[in-house]
């Protein structure tokens, strides 16, 4: 087994790689106020962003699904890595050499499986690219690209390569780099042969498929020779790092452009992506040997941020298969907040063919929003029926009305219902409009389930005490209770702005926090060195507090409080002092109530003890008055 990574190196990795830079590789972030950023959570489906990132604290937290942690935790969760694998990946990005406390430096063969598979793909991609650029045998591949308008610079930009026709060229090369036969099989780069592993891809043009973080996780391979009995396109099989339903070709190049422009263009093939990007349509992406589906939508939604003005344009061939693909895409249309369109060249050419025949401007013009996807779906439905007969019109209405009811914008829904009546030749327009409205209402009553899913109301995540998630340990917190709300606010200040509450906060006892989960967080802060330590090293301070938490529930609460917005626009010493005073005065009030109860029980039975209780009550009453009139100065 590999040794444990040195703690100092883990801290160095955590400090060196900003969490917002890492998270931005997977989703679009925008300002959430208070120095925080927000976006759509990558760990669960949501309509409005409840996922927050605190760059200053190096933490993330989702107020919807409760996932949270630091940069390392995020990489572990989003890419399904072990702790050591996540640290190793981030260390590689930061150029940090890791030390291992048992066994010295970690040898390559001891790294985690995923790291090894990604590394094998990276080396394979470089090797394939070198073959295309230099091998005489690869001339067939170079001609293929040239005939489609792609020069060597284009091949380099997209990392296109060539796999030689021999049985085991890549396999022998990767063995020489230290990879085992088992790793080559698990990676999908090789497959079992009669005498051992052989190359999976032979005599093909190779497109590296990268994940949203830019790492090569698979390949798409195009047949070049008639003697090749395999399919026209052969993709990497599903592996530990590659799931064809969860990757989009070109997403690594397009993600920033998609997020910036709130627009995505979905094409059908690798060469179509290349043609679009070279023509200036840098938001183009494609699926990898599978239909566009739910997992692909999740990727795009995180980049588009469910902006109602966003656009997703599908380009499909004009043949029957392309029309079927468009209708299949419309089935998932309601999962987008973005408006969806379809673009089909009048002569049925795909973007690659269009660029070759008519140039870059024709490609750019093609993907300008043309026909709404729902309109295309309606025309395809209507075309299947005989509208000259009442029965045909009725049947077409039965199939088309649910499609119109799915239109997200209610105003557009009404207009299209009127248009549908005209398309069908139904003179009673109001009958069609009412039918559509009824279907939409039924869908709303079913919670948006069924064929007529209404538009989800876009609203900002409720960042209030009432909406704060409840911990699973201890009693449920009714955060409308001002006592709990103020305790939560003080803990947020102690974690996020320790300089405003230190050193007074460190003198507060556990009993001043009436909610057990909050008392547990207070204890963790104390064990981490208190708010005083937070003024010296804010980022390491929160890490220590999380490590001091007794369990995952308290640890999640710490993360949540460290990123949740403080409920005051101006966060300064005055506000912090006010919160400190409120907590202390409530603690004094509770103690006075206890003493009054004790005094009542004592009666005249113990004059000496009664006098002591009265004396404490007098001191506390004076202290409460001082807090009321002098504020934080009396603390």
C-alpha cells in the first residue's frame, strides 16, 4: 500500500488550488453576495442555485442536498475519487510534489486506479497525435481530414490522432511506460486477444474525448479502411472513467463560451464539432455514440445556470433518423429552463459538409435560432395525419395538444395553441386553447409530472434563517425562533469573520448556545484554537474546526455555517457586538429565571443560601443593565 500523504503537503495542495477555480471547471458560478459564489449543484437536480462556494474559506456547501466540504472533498465527490487520488490530481495541477510518510515517495504503480486510467489515456492521446503527425501510414487519416477541410493545425487543436493497423503497437508502448496488462484492459485501450492484450483501436482516426475538467477519458475512432470489418465509429467501452451517457465531446473547449453566452449548440458528430468551432461557433458539443439524454442535460444546465434567456440549438440531419433524434430531444425539453431550437440546413447537410461547401459564414448562419423545437415536433406530428377528415384532425389534436401544454412560457403556450388550431384546420380556436390549458393545469396538479410539465418557477434559494437546513443530530431547530437565529448568526461570524468577535467569543460557554448542534459547533471551534486562531490563519482555522467536529453531522453544520450568507448587508464590529450582546443577555436572562426558581423553592428553609442566590441575582441584574446601556463594552 502507498504511504499516507504528508499533512503539510495536503495543506499546501488545499491552499494552492482556489476552490472557485476548481468548481468553475464543472459549473457556472455567479456572485451570491458576501464574497460567496453560487451555482446549480452538481450533486443533485435543482431548478434554482442553492450550491454556494466561499473562496475565502476554501469551502462549498449545498443548501439543497447538504453536500459540503473543501476543495479536496469537492473533487472526491464530483469525480468519485479517493482522498489520495483527489490530492494527487490537485497536486499535479499545482505542480506540488507529494511526500508520503510511509515508504517515501509514492511509486507510479501504487496510485489510485482512476488516476492510472486517466494517465494512460493522456499518454495514449499524445501517442496517437504523434502518429497522425509523423507516421507515413497515417497519410490515410490526414487525407480524410483534408478532404473535410481540416488541416494539421485543426488536428492539433482538437488533439486528433491515428491508431496504427498493427495488433499491439499502443499496448507495447504503454507497457513500456509502466502500465500493467490489467490496467490496459480496464482502461478500454486494449482488449483480450488470443495471446494477451491487443489494441482496441487499429487503423482508425482517433478523437480524444475529454471530461468537463479537460482530462482524456475515452476515444472516438473512425474507420478508414475497407478491410476494417468493425463499425464506422467505435468508441471506448464504459469504464471506471468513461460513461458515454455522461460525456459530451468538445465540452472542455466549449464550456466557458457556453457559460458566457448562455448558448449551446448540440451537433451529431466529432467533425461537426470541429467545423463549428473553426467557423466561430465555439459553443458546439456532441454526444459520443448515444442519444442526447438526461445526463447530458445536467451538464449543460450547470453551465447555462437555467437562465430563461439561454438558448440550446440542436442540429440534426434532415433525414428520418435526424428527425427522430430531434423528437427524442424534445422529450427532455421540459428539463431545460433554456429555450430549445432546431437547425436543419435546407439541403440536409451537416455542419461539416456545409462548411466545406459554403464556408464558415454558412455554418454560423445555420445555428442562429430558427425553429423552436416544439414547433418542429408539432409539424412532425401533424404531418402524420389526414387533416381532410374530422377523425384525422381529432387524432392529430390528441397527440399535439400535450406537446403545446409542455411549452414553458404561458404566453407562448397560448399563441402556439392558436397556431395549432390553424395547422389542424379547426375553426373553433378556443376549443383548442381550452384543451391545451386543461392539459397544462392537470400537469401542474400532478406536480409537473406527465406529458405537460409546467415551467418551474425560477427563484433564488432562500438564504434565510427559516430556510436553513436542519441537522440530523439533536432536536429539530425551529429557526424562526430568534434565539436559535441569533446563535446561528454568532457562529457564522465566528467562522467567517473571527476578527470581529475575538477575543470575546472565546469566553462564551457551551451553555450560551441552547441548540445542541450549535453547542457542538462551539465546542469544535474551541478545540480548534478558538476564534483567536481564526484571526491568524482564517483558511486553516476552518479546516481545523471541521477536523475537530465529532461526526459528519457537526462537520456538515460547520461547512454550512462557514459559507452561509451573514444576514446583514454591512458586517462590521457594530453588528458583531450587537449579536454578542444579544446572546449574552439571553444567557443572563435564563440564569436569572433559574435563580428565581431556586429562591422560590428555598423559601425560608435556608436563609444563608437564599442570601447567596439573591446576591447573584443582584449582580446579574446589574450586568444585564450594563449590557443594555453600554453594549459590547460591558462584555
